[in-house]
């Protein structure tokens, strides 16, 4: 941005957005001491403090994303939250002829560790696994 331009609320600027994971166009929301303070991302509508879109800031964001690993899906986040609420040490192997309670932890030969989230009826249960929720049979 050129120094001779007067900053005004409502102007568009390029800034770093942590939600969008990179530089994007933002609208200035507030200015303090003749410096941009808060901006609104036009891509994701998030409001946050201004971070200039410099090469150094872009490199820092790429490095932070690389350290975190690939982003988790909605299903993975749900599965992770459910596993944190139960005792995974008490996991039992899944068998169709067994009966399961809600919040029971099971080991499935194909889907891995899961948590029973709903008893649909006497013969069906809904289980949250890392890759998503599956309907399994019970009491057969």
C-alpha cells in the first residue's frame, strides 16, 4: 500500500486470513493510531486483527499449516471429541451377536475404533468412526 493514501474504514486491503489460510481481500473495520487495526475477510466473513500479506507472513502461515498436518474432516473431529469423553482402554471387539450400550467403545476389524452414538433399535446401532458414522447390526 502506498504511504500517501489515506486509510479509511470500508477500504479494501490485502491481508492474511488465518481461517482462509492465506492472503485474501479484506475490508478495513477499524483504524487505531493511523494504522489498520481490524479487518473483515471478504472470503469467509471472519473479523480479526490486521496482518499484512507480506512474504514473511505467508511463509509463517505455510510453516504452521505444515506442522499441524492435513486438516481434519468434520467426521474426524467428532470422532476425536467422542473418544476423549470415553475410556478407550475398555474397547471391546465388535461382533454382530453382541449387544452394545450408548457410549460403548468398540474395535471394528475394518473401520477401527468407534463409539456407539445411538441405539437405533434392538438390532441396529449407530457408531462414529474416524471416517464417519456407520450403522451396524447387533443381537443377531
